[in-house]
C-alpha cells in the first residue's frame, strides 16, 4: 500500500486547515474527520449554519496563524488565485500528498453529462479488471476532490476518473496530473460565476491547452476550444446497445467510447460492458406508471432542458426550482415555453424559490395550467394521479437530492403495481 497518510509526523494524525465551507469544503471536512485528522475550518462568511462536532471553526475570518501551523491546507476551488492561494500554495493537500498523481488520470468536464460519462468510463475499466478510482466534483454527487486525493494516497489504482466542474478548472489543473480531458458539451451554466459564455469558453480553452482532448465533432466552438490542445479526438453518438435512453446519453456513451479507445481498451470490451451500464442515481431515467411514461432526473440548466425537449414533448412537467442566487437557471422555463405542457407544476428543488419562478412565468405568458407545491414529498402521489389521464410526464429541474428521492418513490410505485 503506497503513501498512507492516516498517520502524520511521529505517528500522529495530521493537522489540516480547510478554507472555504461551500459544498467542496464541507465534503473535505467530512473526509478528513472520517480518517481521524485534526481539522481547523474557516470561511469568510459568518452566516453559515454548521454542525461539525470535533472541528474548530472560525466564521467571518481565516486565522492565518492556525493555517500556517497546519501540516496541510485544503483550499476551496473558489479561493484559487487569491492571497490565500499565494500564501499557502506550497502546503496544499494536493501537493503534500502524491498518490493521486500516479494513476492514469481522465478528467471529464463540460456543461451536461459529466457524471454519466465519467461513470461509464470507470464502469468499463473496472469491469475489464482495472483498479479504478472514480470521484471528484461534490456538486455532481461525488464526495469531492479531497476524497479522491486521500483515497489515492491510501490505495493503489491504475486509473483515476475525475469529474471536474467548470467552476473548478484552475483547481483541477494545478492539483491533478491529467492525461486526458473529455469535454462533453458546452452550454449555458454557472453564468453567475463565468459572467458570460465567452468567458466560459475561454476558461475551458485554457484547461484544454497542451492536453489530449476528446470532444464532440458537433461542438460549435470546436476549433477555438482546441486550437492549443495537444491532440484532439472527436466523438460521435454511440451506435452500440445501451440501456440508457435519449440521444444525449448516446453522446455521453460516444465520449466514453472514444476515451476508452485512447486508454487502449478494445472496442468489443467497451461494447460488452456499456450495454449493461445502468443510469446514475438522480440522472434521467424512465418509469412506467399506470401505462404512462414518466421521465425523471436532474435537468438543471437551459442547455440540458433543451436537449431533453428536443427529443420529446410532455403533457405534464414537474420542475424543481434553483437557488435564489441562481436566477439565470430560470432560463429552463424559457425552454419549456417553446413547447409548453398542458400542466406545469413547480416545486422547491435546491431552495424554495417557487415564487421567483412564478414571477418569471408571468413574463413568458405560457398557456399551461400552472400548479405549485412547496412539499416535494407530494410529487410521487401527484405523478400517480396524473398518469391516469396523461401519457407523458417529466419530473426534472434543479435539486439532485430531491430528484433522487422522487426516483426512489417512483421505483416503489412501479414495484408495487
């Protein structure tokens, strides 16, 4: 076993400072606590509600003396390039540890399809007998980058497949030795962070520079994104057998196929194992309820909704709403307005911003009957009722955890039928 770090100097646990307590930071704290490390955590915000027993926490400021006395620092990706980065970059956990730099590393990024594509690549590699570590972006449902870094220092892996959020490209560039980048697609996402699609494209182009890249041959910005890439491999929709539905999943599988080809996996091996790949929890999947087709899963930006609605219309749409700070995600409603359902039901996805969504709908003036619920637990029952009258129902939008619970309830309804 290489690079074990559960014990630090003189056999004691390491002292690690975690700066920034967003999704990634909180996941990092949990990963470190689980391994018995001593954790100091801080965030410049002072309005965070935390329950972290056994962790020293400062809110509203960072205690630089405590940080400087730590054995390693975990820095939120949002803090890269700041004064904290400049001051403590030499003791970042991803530099103190080295195990995660040894496996062949595939970084999967893009607007949509990252989790499914990364999971497909890992599934085929693991099924073919390789030792594979899959993880990354905590917002995608994984346990965060720190968990990947720690596990790679505790166990030996042949391959590491890391989902990289577009808001953490600089972090991934500095912390991982990336052998291949898979870019699934590029659409409107996290525009509150990027400021514009032009800035988003520039950031992705910088991430691809000097690297081997798998990218769709239909990507409209193909040349400007890859002009400085080392090698470009273009993928097309997968033509083999798949359990997953939808053209977007055939594109995900096509990206995985091309990446696996780069990694030396024979095409017949890829085909054998992709044919049995099951949907990732929370991602789009279909159910049959009272004879109606119910499609449910995360569709949290306009690009994703556009791709889904381009393949099918729905009679009833349930839509999870975004955070209050992410009003641009309401562009999903603009996509729905292009082919409005008979009934549109709004529910809290990431936050209860139903009223904000209703205000956006008033400007669109869509002809759908609009209903609301402030309790997502009501949705499976509503789906069952609507399925007796309508043939195609969509449950989508924001709120991955909420959508996973709804999928589980729908699964139970189908099993009991």
